[in-house]
C-alpha cells in the first residue's frame, strides 16, 4: 500500500448525500478479487448513458456529460468531496478499490458509513470528516473557482484551502500510523515475520508429525 503523507489536488465535487456502495461500483462488476481494474466503472450508472457489463470496453460508451467525472475541469482530481453518509449500503470492499483505482486518495464528507470508512483506511484512502457547514462552503468555492485545490496533511491532520483557511480533522492514531507508513493488514503481519518464523520452527521441532509434506 502506498504511504499517504500530504496531497495537494483538484477537488472533484460529488454533490450528493447517501451515496451507497452500489452506486460507487455496481454489483455486476464484483466478479474479481483483484484490487485493480475497477476505476473505469466507478459510478458507472451515473457516468455513462448505457448499461455497463463486466469486461466491456468502456472507451466507446456514451458519457453523461453532466456528471462530474466527465467534466474537463475536474480531470486528474485526487480528492473527492461529497455530502452526508457517503459509502452506505453493502460492505463491499470493491468500493474503495474502485475509488483508488480511479485515482482518488482522499474522500471528504460530513459523515461516512462505518464499514466503508474502515475499508478506506485498509486500502490506502484517507476519509476526512468535516462538518456539513464547512463542506457546503467548499462546494460553493469550487463552483466559483475553476482549478480549485485543497491540500491535505495527514501528519498535521489539516485540510488547507487556497484562501489560507485550515480545517482540523480527527483520525485514529493507529489508522494514521498505518496510512503514513503504507501498512495494510498483510504488511502489519509481516512486521512480525521473524517471530512467525521462530514459532514455526519451534512447532516443527515439537510436533514434527504436523509437517510431513
């Protein structure tokens, strides 16, 4: 998992509340356990004018030009701004996979569904909770300023605006440590690889019948 320290990026405004995981990545695309390849189908039903199918070539599909991901001014944005209860619905881990595969590293919203919130940290995405008034202000600033960027500093837990305003956000210390160091569950386990090797060697000695192959 790639470490997250600071990010300065164009902000992509998704002005919707209660965005569920089926909207983030529709169910027909949940046929892979790989973490890559889901980006082209992120927000598929809003992004395209037809019905998407697995393994379909998306390059020729008709685009919904009114949808934010298809607007030129937001191309390359790595910060997604949304409204309340982002990531509600099912517990599918494919939702953060799709966001990350598209290029998002930060999602800012007034609130998140709990399981989605946890899944973001485990997959290298920083979910930032700012109050609804602050989020509404940022939406308004984005609307009036093309190329609007925010800077997110995880170490300092600060979101900074182009006008020089700073907003503090909370983050669990352990989750913060993992993101700063790029540690997912597997990497955390491998930090104890030498202890695991010692235990396995002891088990082989104490119970050799368990290791006949």
